[in-house]
C-alpha cells in the first residue's frame, strides 16, 4: 500500500487560483516547495538513514543498563525514577475483568512543530528521526518530540534542537497548544502537549530537518509508516478553516469527496444531531460506564508470565514487554537501553464516512479504556488491536469486516501506520477511511458527527489518538 511519490521529479501543485495561500488551507493546497521538489526531499530522507549508525538489538530485560525490577517485582523502571515504568494493572470494566501490564509515564511531553511563512506560503519544519521501535527505524517527526525527562536532561545528553521556541514565548507565537491523550489501552493516563508555534525571523535548519508544506505532508501521510504518529497527532489539531478567506479556496477543489470534507468542516448546519444532543449522548455513555483499575505487582498478573527476559501473555496474545539495546548517531544520547512493547499482530483503525442531509458525517464511538485520562473517549468507528485473531475467533468489533471488505473505489484512505517507536516495537495499524451510502443500524455507543462538530471538540481532548490520526488523513485528502 506504500505510495510511490518519487516517480515524478516535481508533482504538479493544486493551488487556489489567484487567492492567498498563507493560511493552513492554502498550505494544504500547495505542493510547490521553494526549497526542494518532493522527489528531492525523499532522496534527502533516504540519505539521512545512511548518515548515522542505527542499530537496535533485542536483549533480556535484566540486562538493561539503568533499568531494573524493584525488590518485590512490583514494577520495572528506570533507576532515576524518571522516563517511564512498566506496571501491573487489574481492570474491571462493565463486569469484564482482566490483568495487563501498562506503561506509567506521568510526565507531560512536548510534541511541537515550528511553522513559518515563505513567499506567502506556510511551511512546517519536520525532522527525520530514528526511534528504536520503528519498523523502518527512521520516520518523519515533529520539530520537537521530547518527554520532560528528555528536555530536563535526565539522560545527561544534549537538549533537543529548537526546544527554546516552545518554552520561550518571546521567540515565537503559539498557534496551537492542546493537551492530548496517548493510548488508553497501553498508557496509564498519559498526555502530551501538542503545539504549533510560528516564527517570523529566519532560524537555522539543521541537517536532519526540512521545511514542508501541508500539501507535501498530505502526500507523505499516504505512504506506509513514513510520517510518525506524533506528527500526525499534532497535525490533527490544526483548524484548516480558521480564516474566512480560506473558504473561497474550496471553489478550486475538483474532487467531490474532498470538497464534501471541507464543507463538513466549514458549516455548522446540516448535522444529524446538534451539539447539545451529542454532549448529552457522550455524558450518558460516561455515566453508564463502570470502570475500576488497581495497580498490582507485575508478578501478580493473572495470565501473564514475568521473567528476567520479558513479560508475556500465557497464550502469546496481545503484546510482550521486551528489552532493546540502541545505537543512534543523531540522538541526544548516542546509545541507550530500554523496554518496549512488542505487538503480536497489526491492528485496524478506521472511519466510516457518509453524507447525511447533504453533509459529510463521520461515525464515531464512545469507548472506555483502562488507562484513559477521562475513562471514556471518542474513538474511530473501528479500533481493534489484534484484528486477524479477533476475526478468526468471530469476535471482531462492529463494522470491522465491513471496512475490510469495502470495494476499492470506496476506500478513501488505506495504509499501514506505525505506533510510537519510542515505546512500541514494530507495532502498526491498518488505517482506513471508507465512504458509504448504505443504511444500517448503529449500536447505542456510536453516533454520526460532522467535521465541524468534531473540530470543535478536538481542543478539549474528547478524541483519542487513533481518532486524531484518522482525522489527519481525512482532512489531508
């Protein structure tokens, strides 16, 4: 499913004719980069993989330098008490009970992208960054992607480049600043600060960084495992139509589905449900959810085996906690060791999109996850970690097989995308957006929403990271 974007030496731009391009939508409609062609960028990106040594080896947990089990095997963490820890969690959700390991990382990190206008076009400073869990080691990351432990230099390494633009308000103007959650299935109440800051003065561009338009990023997100999950999370926070002049550019969009998406973002009328009804429905879903979680020692986890080598499920399902040794020539620290979550199969996340009352709607569900900061969040139509196993056991969630069996001309997006490579080892999801005009009953924990309604809730942390990532693909059509 990987798109070949290097065949053309310079992809034709789709630009708003005779209209300003300095807004977000103008950048999304611009492929003509003043610094390089997209093909040149892809060659540069490949060269960065060869510019530094990158080596990741799997090693037993008990050999990880600075990482250890505590004396009672309660948790597995760093000697400094910083970064993150692997803990045990006992979960009771609406009568169903299970145990699982979970990542406890209470720090709020920074995921930030710098933007600047050149010749009236908005550009975004992106980074070619290695993460040990990435399938292809290097992916396109935000300008800054750092935990608090990283940027307070617990590892005694160098500071992340460009960090000062996100910490010092005198050097930049904040355009986006949202606290957003991480995976509630794998993290215990984890949040990151998603930021976009604008600079006016020229800034240095270091060797692992390049300026790109949103139009170019639109092409790159369609490639398998290229734009990392943190970049996609930050991009999902952009309000494309925050400037009135941008609405005029919609006239230049020839693709009917893409135009429908932008109209759904722009207009508040035509929605199946008003916002008061949606908030009432969501509040009702939260009130009906009975979730209790209790931290327990790792060696007390039911159905899990904890050894010096790894932490794994008895049936080899779900995931395994492994150790890795890392060498990375372009990171703040040149080598380190750490645990990672290794997934056993790829997942499936997807949205169904349908025109209702002449306006594009997205089918979302309210779902509780054990580590969610708000217990219940709004998630994609389908969110399934172990798709193949669930289908084999006839326990696939609603609409999963509908997505997988959709005809190709109804698949508006279909690519494999990685989880966060700093915590997950070779974990990826098949990400799909399918347009439908079929009528079907929906379960009570699902509802249809317009893009305008969704965008109004994004800053308030209603949507989980899977939904935000799909929204990036949907909006960058």
